[in-house]
């Protein structure tokens, strides 16, 4: 390559899951036991047959292959509003929604509307790596909030307030968390929204895993205020909810004025989300509530089983936080980075994991475990391999 590229891009790290897949391509594991993937969060089950059967009926319709409005099909956005009114108690209408190519595109839309290069976004650590990679690519400065191990990774309001400066545009949180699984309680979210209001910034909440909150409790009351869009931006994905990760099913919810600006970016970036993906979302929120709730209970059962197995016998790995699809573990290898320990786990135990430093500086002593990928039968085996890893 003989031409210059953006200096912002040069500081962005390589995608960590792709890095781990390259390790596999290099052939570092030659064990007899099958690989167990604790790396990327993908449900081990597919969408329900009634959803795939419905989508099959759409394939012969020429309309399915055409553009939709930039913001998404009105009938799907209306279904989502009914769903959010029932679940969140939301005061919401379709003009406040934009359907996107996954939650990642919703995040980019929001960041491009909200910030310009040199602005700052407060990011809780451990963070979701794609968020910080996106900020760096856009020349937006992530201001990292310290990780409080004793608090299980819940954000500290005093630390947040101390970090707000003249170029701060948003506080970015993920709940349930990726990578730690931490769920921010509704009362704390209400307090953080009030903090954002006092400082004239946005609270941006990524709720990609909100279908996996125990007992399907309402995640928060933020949507109940008719003026919620004044300081609240909501990102989500339906990929995990309906087991449609490859369909790239996301959504941005914000004020009508914010969505109007986001559509300028949407049109130039993607035009619209795929029509068949939108139709899948519409079918899901209409018909799959019981299926989603059952999967939420199943995933909570997997979480509880993983935690029990981890402590059933002496184990050198310590659970610091967990929830939804993830567990955040402290590893026992003093002086080794999380990446080094991940490679060791692959080479010696056939486990694919992600090292802690991927999720923030100073977190080399941790690992992210995506137990949501595993069937209940696989969990004891995965924990056994962690327990029996040689510490020499």
C-alpha cells in the first residue's frame, strides 16, 4: 500500500475474535478433546421453526428483495412500540425508532449524530471492545471509568461525575454487561439519567442482552417519562433474542429530533436494514414472547449451573461478576496477560476464551467466558478443563 490511511484507524486494535480465529488457523491445539467455544456470544440454538417457516413464505414475494424506508417498515416499528409499551411501560411512537444492521450499526449512527472528532464519551470498564474500537475509528476520545471489582463492575456515580468535562457528550453503558454480565439496577439507571440531565449529556444504554434478565423483569423505568428522549438513547439487538445473529437485527431508539438526524447517516451508510430481517423482528415481537421467556429461563439455568460448577471443587479461576451470556473471571497466572492465558487454555485445554486486556487497560488478570454458547451438558466439562489446567 503506497497511500496514507486515517491515523484514527491505525490506533484501532484488530478485532479480538478474529485474532482468536487466526490462532485456530495456526493450529495451536492438537488435543484429543473437542474444542469448546467460550469466545463469541452466539446462542447454541437456532430460531424457532415457526419463525423460519414464516420467513420462507416471504422469499417468493418480490417486495422482500426491495428497499424499505430508511428508518424501517412502519408496521414493524409499530409492533415494537406495542412491545415496548407492554414491557417497559414506554411512552414511545414509531418516529422514535430506526431499525439497523445490528446494534453495532445503531451505535455508529448514534455516535456520528452525537459527536465530532475530539469529543469525549465516558465508557465503563470492562467495556465492550467494539464500542471503543468504533470511538477510536471516529476520532472520539473514550474516557475510561475505573473497574470496581468489589462492586462487581457497577458504575460509580462519583467517579462518573468527576470525569465529565466540557467535551463530554455521553455516558455509555451496557446492561446486562458485555463482558461481565453485570445488570445495572433500575434505581441506579434512574440516578445516572438524572446525572446526565444535570450535565446536559446523553445516557446511552446498550441493552443487547435485555431478554436474558432473570425472570424477564422490566430493565428500567426510563422510557416511562414522556420526555425520555431529552437525555436517553437506547441501543439494542434482536439477534440474541430471536437467535438471528447472522440476520443483523438491531434498533436505535431516541428522540424524534435525534432520529431525524440519524436518518441522514443511515441513508448514506446503509440505506436501510434488510427487509427480511425487519419482518423477522416483527414476527418475533408478535408471536415469540413465550419462546423468548423460556430461553431466558434456560440461560439463567446455565448461568447458575456454571457458577455452581466453578465453586463445586477447588478452582484456581475466580468468578468476579456474571450474568446473561457471560462470566468475568480472575485467572491465577501472576505476571501473565489474559491473552497469554487464553492461548494457554486453547493449547492445553481446547477452550476458546478472550483475555481481559481486550476489555480495557489494566485488566490483564481477567478472562471473559461466554457460557451462553454452551448446552447445559457442556458446562461441567468446560469448568473441569479450567479446574484441571496446569499452573506450572
